[in-house]
């Protein structure tokens, strides 16, 4: 496959002025009338850019695909990647990198919680619909763009449309900010992993007071796992305003996290791929083992029954659709630029259509497996708590009998202590009405559905499930190590994907950095570690929730909307599909064009507007620890937190309008030179095999035949019609 500049010279020597960022100018003195005569400026509808870029902008059906494929065999061999660019050792390692980035901690951290509070089965139905109708096409788009351009997110979108070249910079900034707080989630997992090498486990019982045999009263008022999480791990303050220095043990854990990430990135794709066999495949194996074991627990069926119970009103709720869309994009990861960066290290002939489906299906598999596991565990815990409630009521009755308030006939049967769930209700119904009326005011209303809701409170429900499961299974230390190896592995593979979205664009944009790849990686990881320290202060977890709950969605939706529009409506979805057909050598379903042009932009725009309205009109809250009552309470974020959110959103999105103005100024300068009587002659850049020497997708000889067919059929040149 010849380079773009060679094709341009072979077809027409006339310069193009439509994409100022793709060309260099040489100023010569001549008149404007001569410029018009030379056809550099024309008022005809069909410009020279269209002559080169209409490629096969008219992919309407599979018959058109066949027309393209018939001419491929007569063309020159497909262009392969520049030899100086590193690549994945094989297709499996490449897929593991994509899956590892997509299947992260948020898959386990938030999915079960959102599923429970947003309609159960209805949430799953909405999620799967959005996954295959919106998620897969967008994954395919990002993978194909990176694979074809062989660049990171910054370079790719400059090529597709210089007017929105700032999208790549915004994706870069999103990766930087998300990387800061996401690394803290991995640091928490590492700390728990280190603490797991103890017997008994430190969160299995309440600690004793210093110089006393009494337990800490703050711990006795709550569960030991909850106390350990807030007081030992986070050392959480009661409010976000109460700051402080970074917690020492979390700072050390965070340093080890960034050290592991840095070493993994320095080794490059080929070495990183070997590590991904463990960090990606091991979590799936562990999840499967945990799932089988959890299904054997008493009460697991009750949790699964609540999972599968679809609440029909949730299907019509805008808020449920908004939360589902947020989870889909946060879990899958489009908009970060990481899919684009990872795909830039794979040969152009790779089947990225199948890759998108594989990544989506594995992400869905991990989400469903983790959800079934968590619901089974929570069903078991709710059943246990409900039985404890029965036994407390029985003890209350025994106390009232001993006090003479109740007659001896009210005595609960001794078999209740062996099977409280089945015997309690029978015993209570058998009491005489007068005795029952006397007993009920002293008894707690035991409701297993209420108990399930209690244990499913808070988005950190996964940590509760994972720490509580160690007390459920025999061999608690072994299971604790296994569980937190799972979480640490998930965090590491996702962080490697995020770092690819940072390092790859820097290396591609600044060619001088390619010689110092190791130094660049260290230069990125050190400031990232220092910036992450703010999230390991005593109030740091509240900042993590602030960004993860309210900030990250808006920039991601904005980025993905612009990416979709740039490819579908500016470059042209049919043209893009034609390029991919030529690149891959096999037909691609034209349904992607309709999804990119109509469904995806509509869904994304609705999600963006609803998220913006939610952030603007609703009071933003967080779950805080109240040490006075040893319980989680909902607090309102202070006004400065909302200001901080707005500032971060503006800073993140700012590169898009800034780069647009930069490009516009370049065009205005060109036009002013033309009106002043000076000819601006644009010549293509020639930099050999450099990625920047390919400013637009490949134009092949077969396109002449397609354009001829299109003219005969009278087709227009609109990109999405």
C-alpha cells in the first residue's frame, strides 16, 4: 500500500487547503486571479479534497462491499506498520491488554450496587441493550482508528478532523486525573492483601482498648469489617472538610502501586503482555471459584431471586437509564484513549470487529459473575442477620417470662436455635392472641428483604462482601489472600491501560521522547504518585467518591460524542467503513454506519444532557463515617466541592475549543494571505515512514472504480446518507 503523499502526487499535483494542520505552506508572490485560474480556490461543489476523500463514501449495502473487495487483489500489498514501532508479541496478549483495561475494579466495585438499587433484572436488560447497540460500535470505532493510524489518541483525531484535534488532549487529561485516584483503589487492595497474611484476620473481630480487656466501643456499635475499613484502613474523618496529612500505610501502599506500574510500563508491550496472562486470566479463574463456593451458602438463593426480579417501572426511568449508561462507559472505558493506544501496537490487518465483541462479552461476563457472587454473599449475610433477629426476639421473650411479664406458655421451643428461619414464624403464629399482642411491642420486626437492603447499602458493598466472605468460608486467611490478589490484579491491568493512554500519545506527539522511553515513563509515574497522595489523606476517600460519582462522566460523554461525530459526520462513516474493508480484506456489516450516525449520537447526547442536569439541579452527597454513632451517614458536599467539580470539568474540556480556535486562526491566516494577493502553495509533508506522513486514510486504486459506479448511480456525497 503506497503512502498518502505518493497517492496524492500520482493522482493530482494540485495542493489542498482544507486541512491546515496536515500541510506546510510556501509563500510565493502572484495575483489572486492567477490563484483562481490554477483551481486552488473553486466555488464548485466537488472540491479537490472530495476527489481524494470520497474514497467510498457510499457504503450502502453488502453489494458495495463486494465491489470494493473485487479490486483489492489487484492492488499492491497491504501497508504494514513502521518497523520502529513496538508491537504486541501475539494476538492473545493484545486482547488481554484490551480486556484488562476494560474489566477493572469498577466492574466489581459498582456494578452489583447499581444493579440492586436500579431495578435488578431491569438494570441488566438495559445494560445489555446499551452494551451491544452503543458500547460495541464505539469500541470498534476506537480500536479501528488506533489500529489504522498507528498513533495514540492525540494523533488519531488530528488526522480524522483537525477541527476537533483537541479531543485527544482531553482524553489524555481524563486518563491523567482518573489515573490519580484509580491508583488509590489498587493501593487499598494491596494494603488488604498484606493484612491478609495474618491469622486471625484483623477485620474479623473488634480490637481491644489500650491497657484494657474491653473491646473498642466504636467497633462494638457496628460490624468489625466496617470498623476496620473506616478506622484502620482509611482513618476516615467525619467530614470532607477535615483534612490532614497522607496516611502513612496508604502512602507506602500507593508508592508500591506506582512502582509496579512503572516497572510494567518500562518493559514495553511485549514484556507487559507476559504479565497480562496472570493479571487478566487469574481474576477470571478466582471469580469462577468464588462464584461456585458462594452458591453453596445458605440464603444464596434469596440473593439471586432479588437479582433476577425485574422491576418493570425501572425500564421507563430516565434516572435508571442515566446510571446504567454511566456504568457502561466507566466500566468499558471508551473515551479514555486507551483502546486507541493499545490498538496502535497491532498490525493493520487485525480483525478489530471481532475484538470489540470479545472485549464486550468478557466485560459482561465478569460483571455478571461478580454480581451473582456478590448477591449470593449478600443473600447469605441477610439470611444470617435475619436469623440473629429471630434469636434476639426469642431472648427478649425469655427475659419477659423470667420477669413475670409473660406466662410460661410463651416460651419459644428449644429447636428454634437450630433452625430459626422455619420455626420462628410457626411459633409466633401459635401464640394466643392476647399473649401475641403483649409480646409484639417488645420485639423487633424481622424482615429478610430489609436486611438485604441494609447489607447492600453504599457503593463500597463489594469490599463488605469480600471481607465478610472470609468469615463465611473455612480457611479465612487463604480466601482473603485469593480475594485481594483478584482485586489487585484487576486494578493493575486497568492502570496499565490508563498509562498507555498517557504515555503513547506523548511518545507519538513528541518524537524526541521516543529515544527516552524509560525516562518518559518514570517522568510520568513520579508526578502521578505525588498527585495521588491527596487521595490517601484522612478525607481522601471522599474526594475519590466526588470525582468518580460526579466528575468523570461528563468529560467522557463529551469526548465520545465528538469522536462519534468526527468519524461519522465529518470524515464520513461510509468512507471509514470503506477504508476498513480495504484494510481488513473482508466485508463489514453496514449496520455500523447507522449505529454511528444516528443511534450512538442520540443515546450519548441524552446521557450527557441528563448527567449535566443531574449535576446542576440535584444536591450532591457522599457517604461519610460518623464516629459518634459508628455508622455511615449521608452528608452534603460543601459548595466549594461543586466549584471544584466545575473547574475540573472546564479544564478537562478546554483543549477542545482551544485547539479549534488554533486551527481556525490558521485557516483565517491562509484566507487573508489569499485576499492580499499572495498565493499560498501547500505541499504535503514528507517524513518517510513517520506516522505524521499519513495525514488521511489510505486512497487506493479501487476507489476510482467505486467513484465511477457512484456517479452512474447518481449518489450524493453526504457522509451518512
